[in-house]
């Protein structure tokens, strides 16, 4: 068996600079920041720390490329073909990219190899197919006129992404932007810049013209804020925390940028007593613990009908006991470390809140091991709706279980939150399932399943969980402007 250090050394880190106008350049300030492997906390690379200067250069490159029209006015089918080429190059490197993702983020290699990178490829191919299918309408207006709409690219887009699915979030944002003919300045999360930079290199190799995709690694309040404020940017697409989105919304108001936000959640996952309890238990476990609990749509409020509550808790505790936590490069590992010290500390703070507020911690509740940012799969019972562990997004492997007794009660309690990203319901009663699905205020509802994503299915939040939708045709619309043309006949 190779040692952890040898395995960690496996993926080569080739790109660590800013990618601007097709060139790899250091930050104008010369500064760099460290990125770590969260399982060992070892520094794995020094990455260019872009700030306002670099954002200026990147926006100039994206603007020149957009206004020059090489990409935006390219034959749409050719644009789609280049996107397919990018997807093919990523597919050819799927193992290497998965290892790089695991190295930078700490997620298990089995997840990055089977989920993250294949979903990147799928998303790019899905949107490649849209490139030549972006159509307007002819509109029968009053009078002797010919009226039609065109859907045109929104322009230069600033894209700011988080660290929980680094490559996949890049793909969700690049796919519709590229298909629509936009040009891009992306700021990856400071915790996880490496796969995005690698994908930018592959985009160049695929023949996507210089200046179409620009990547400036750096921090939020410097590089991110400069991108949001820049007058040369037409739209910001952001995924991350609600309070960051509010800062962005205020700043973007100055220049009336188009905005799409995909934010957090405290998603209800509801198990009725008539459900297939084996499937529901496995589903509830997966809905929360997948990706170390670092999912915007995590099923973090698990409501269980009182008749089956105790039995369900027993099953969930057993799942936690069996869960393999450890070296993310071990193919058997199911749970790796949290992404960084700040997240690790936040999660353990919430475990303390849960105990202080009177909930019972029946599984886990502390650090796993003594090295790396690992947290035991943790389960709280005797949770009430107003406890902090039941209202706030924890973004870690901490599941809270609540009891309910009837459908009207559960619909009311499920909706008693400012979030509205996702919801799950487990039942064999079709009527109950549809009633819940229609009444719950959430952008996605999963029935007898959870976390089923597809590039063709729109995703996004009601209420404070977001603005607009990503994926599917709706995701594409968010990268176009509609133009009405009226001609006298
Ligand atoms: P964050 O919202 O601060 O970071 C997300 C991205 O925004 C990063 O690229 C960051 O550099 C950038 N950013 C930060 N401040 C900015 C600013 N003023 N202007 C422009 N860009 C800015 O989220 P963070 O701090 O990484 O995580 C905090 C919490 O947010 C997590 O514990 C979790 O609850 C939530 N979160 C939700 C995510 C989701 O998928 N909905 C993803 C990541 C975090
Ligand atoms: Mg932050």
C-alpha cells in the first residue's frame, strides 16, 4: 500500500496562475496564497492571489473577446462543437481531475470519480447541445408589422463559485454561459482553485478562443468584490452563503447587473410511516452525509412520523457506525475531512449549540482522529423547531431528527424557514406525495429519492435560498437577453 503522502502526491498540479486572455500570468501584486489538502492540512500549492488589478485585466480580455464577436457571433454549431471537445478532453483526464479534486477539497475519490467529474462532462455536453437551439419567437402584434424576438448573450459574466463542488460548480456556470455566447471571468473559491484552473487549460486546448474563459483565483472581499463592482461586467452568477449574496446584491445595484444566486438551505426531508423504511433510512442518511454534509440542498431537517421515529433513529445510528471516515484517497472511504478550519470550527460550534439547547447527541459529536479536519457523523434527536441546529445551515455531517404526526402539521413546519432550496418526502401514498410536493415552498422536491441531479432539470431556491434557476433551459435563459424587433410592413 502506498502511504498517504505518496497518494497525495499523485495528481500533478500544473496550473496555479491567473488565466487571462489565454495567458497564464502571476497576480499583478506578485502575491500567492496556500491551498491545502484538508485530510493532512499539508500545503499542496501556492496559487496566484488575484485582486482588483487582475480582475480589471480579466474583464478587459473578456470584454474585448465579447465585443469582437469571435465567440458570441461564431456559428452556433461550431460553438457547441468546441464545448463537446472540452467535455471530451475532461473525460480523457477524468482520473487525474478526480484526484486533483480530492486533493484540493478532501472529498472521497469514489465520489469525485463517480459523481463530480462525470457530472461536469454531462453538464458541458448538455449545454453544448443547446448552443444552436437558442431561438426567439414571431409575435402577432396589432397593425401592419413584423415583430420577432431574438435571444442574445447577456455579455461578460462574472462567476463566483464555492468550494463544495469546485469543478461541478464551474461546469454549471460555464455550460450555459458558453452555449449562449457569453464570455467569462470566474473567481473560484480560495479553498479549491485547482480543478477550475485545470479545466481552463483544457478549454484552451479544445480551441475555445482566448478571452472566452478567464480565471482569477483570489479571495472574496478583494477579487470577488472587484468583479461584482466592475462596470464592464453584465451579469454575476454566484453560489455561496446568503450573507455574501446580500453584499453582492447591494454592490451590483450600482450597475444594474443581472444576478443569479444559488444559496443555502435547511431542507426538510419527511418520512411518513407508510414509506419503504429501508429506502427512506438509506435515503435520509445519504441526503445529509453525502459530501461531508457540505451540500446546499442537504436534507438537514429530517422529520419522521412519530410511529416509526424510534425505529428510524436506530437505523440511522447504525448507518453512522458503519460509515467509513478517513483518507479520501482510499477507494473504500465514504466520508473525508471538512474543507477548512473555519468550516470545521463552525460545525463543532453547532454541535455544542445542540447540546446546550437540550437536544440529545446520539451518534458522533466530535472530531474524528487527531489529524486533518475530520468530524464524526453526528446525529441529534429530541430536536425542536426553534433550536439553532434546526434553523441554521450547519454545512457539515450533523443530522437533526424531528418528530411529526400529520400531513398538515408537517407542511406547516417544513415551510417554517426562510430557506426554500429543496425538500424530500418518503411515502407509498401517491396523493400524500403530490400534496406535499405542491405545498412545500422549495425549488426542488424529491419523492422517494434525494439528490437526484440532472443537467436538464432546473435547480434553485425559493425565498432566501436563491434567485433564478441553474441547469436546464431556465439556466440558459439566465445568460440571454431578449430583444424585440418590430418592422413596418
Ligand atoms: P462564501 O459565500 O463566503 O464564499 C463563496 C464564494 O464567494 C467564494 O468564492 C468566496 O471567495 C466568494 N466571496 C466571499 N465574499 C465575497 C464578496 N464580498 N464579494 C464577492 N465574492 C465573495 O461562503 P463560505 O465563507 O465559503 O462558507 C460559509 C457558509 O456559506 C458555509 O458554512 C455554508 O453554510 C454556506 N455555503 C453555501 C454554499 C452553497 O452551495 N449554497 C457553498 C458554500 C458555502
Ligand atoms: Mg465567507
